C-alpha cells in the first residue's frame, strides 16, 4: 500500500532537478539571478508554465527566491530549509529535549574549541557583542532566546567547518525548548559560562573554550533532568 | 537588494502551514491519509485549487505524498528531504570531505557506544547481517557503497536517540565521497573494523564499540589525508 512513490516524480519535479543542474553547471552563487523565464524555458526546452511550477517547488525548498517583478534568484543559503530535521513532527518533546542535549554534548564543546582555533577578528567581535547583549537581556529579565541562538550560531560560524553551519538548526531548535524548561533558574550560570566561552575564544584558547561550553551544557542538563524527574 | 523575502510568503505557503498544523493537531502519523480535498478545503475555509497548490509544496518538502487516484498521505518520514543540508550546493568538495569526516569523528564513536548500550535484538541482527553483506561485496570487488550506508544507518538507529536518525544524511552523503577517495585501498581495514564494531554492539560493549568506530574512522582519515597531500 505504501510502496511506490513514483507518482511524485512528475514533470515539475523533473524540471526542478534540471534547474538545480543548471545552477550547479553554471556555478551560480547565492543571490545570483537566473536567466529570465523565456530564455531559461528555451534552454531547458520546456514550456513557461511548467518552468513556473518547477520554480515554485524550488522556492518551497529554499533553493531559489522569487521576487515578483524582479526575477528569480539563487537563495541565500540554497537548500537549507526551516526545520530541515523535521523536528516539528516528533511528538515526544520531552525525549526530544533530552536527545537534542545529548547531541549538543557531542558537538558543541568541540565546535567551541574549533572556533577558538579558527575564528577571525570579525567572528570574535560578533561573539563578544552577542555575549554582552544576552547578558543585558537576562539582567533586565527580557526574552533572550533569539540573541542566545545568535550567540551559539556565531560560535559555530567561527569554526570554519563547512558542515557545522548546516547543523545549526539542531542548536537553534533546542534553545527555545531549553529556555522554556530552564526558565530564569540558570540566569547567573548562563551569564558566567557564556562569558567564559566568549573570552576563551577571544584568547584563542581551545582547551578553555571546550571546558566552558561543557560546563554551560552541564548546567542545562542538570536543570532539565530535575524538571523531568 | 537581497533583503525582504516576504514575496515568498504567499497564499500557498500560508495554507501549507495551516495543513501542517492540521496534521499535528489531529495527531496524523506517517502513512495516514488526509481527508479528501472537498472536506479539507471546507475545514480550512479555502478554495480547492489553493489547497492543491499548497499540497504540491508540501509534497516537494516530503511532508505529504500525493498518490494519483488514491489520495494524499502523510509522508513516511515527514519533513525529511533528500540532501536536507544542501551539500549539493557546496562546491569545495575536498574541504567538504574533510569537514564531514571531522563531524563524523565527533558523532559516530559516541553513536556506536549508544548503539551498544540500547540496541535490541532486531537492531543487532540487522547490523550483523549488513556487516556480512558489506564483507561479501568487498571480497568479490563489487560496489559496497549502498550496503555500507545501510550498515552505518542501522548502527545509528540502534542508538534510540530521536535526533540521530535525522543526522544520518551526514553519514550517508559522506560515504560515497569516501569510497570514491579511498577506493579499494582500505578493503582489509574496512572488513576488520566493521566486524569489530558489529561484534562489540552485539556484546553490548560500549567501550569496544566506540574504540572500533574510532579506529575505522582513523583509517579513513589517514587515507583521505594522503590522497589530498
């Protein structure tokens, strides 16, 4: 009953794959404009309405961005969609929080060490100022979720590993769940460990950065485990 | 110039989000059938052609599967698409191989340890028979890429961590690149270390499983680094 999915491999799907090949073969970069509809339809030897439908599919996969009246562009992070892991569809949120934390333990201390080793002055400025912003929000009891995500993202970007930015959704999707669970309990600990991480990266001290991130995650795990006892 | 992406947040996009909410609110599971078009359009208070367009978007994101003449179903792994990380669009394949390996070093030894701890007899049977199949293919000089992917996937599934199956594309997309790079050079080492991993998991020995996976990745790293010297 649930076998063949070949019905889905319809024409727009096939054309959208041809467009992906076109983007790759022509080395188009994020933000580059694709040829206009008439030209591209001609090159791919297809009708304009089929092309339009295929472009909508690619837009929904964040491969292209369609700007009405302007044209179609390669998306800024092509192929990277919201919730690429489909976490929305995991119903056991309690286990999800714990399992996400388990993965963050595997990744983030090492990412912090890489960031301390490879981040440049631009990364460091960004990490330190986000650290300040999160601290300010925590002290004034405002929602720090978004800035907290940006802080961890900036650290990940400093690693210079091509795959790590693609793993950021794991961190991003877990932070709101963590903040919700740990509330303001970890205010002092968050401020202190964030500061330690940022300073260690700024000093290019990989050992300290790794330890500080580990300590940060430990506080979170203790707090989350207590909540679920 | 590259700012507002609001053009994309058009009606089909909005409706597709309503359908996602419908799936979640009604606790529909993978393979479950959605209500027919007329009923669903009525419930969401929208036109049938808008609904149809939104469903196509969801199909392209692998959230639903449309079967002509049968109906629309929740996809088997909803939200998990081919190449969710957009690796297709990373052009520096040499750095990609090395960076993927770096991430596999962070994840896979720990995953092997979790698998040794939590895998059930079904997982273990699957891991051991895939180990046999890969060995047979290697010995007869046939392409083992697909079975190698299945072997590492079976280990990941044995971990029982909800997030790990979602990370499998990292492993899967790196194996063909590795096989291509390491060729048949690592035949004996692959057979031996795969066997060690499988036996350690079967014995529920987390320490041995972690070590064996580490050794396996080490052979790959050495070989890859030599290739790129």
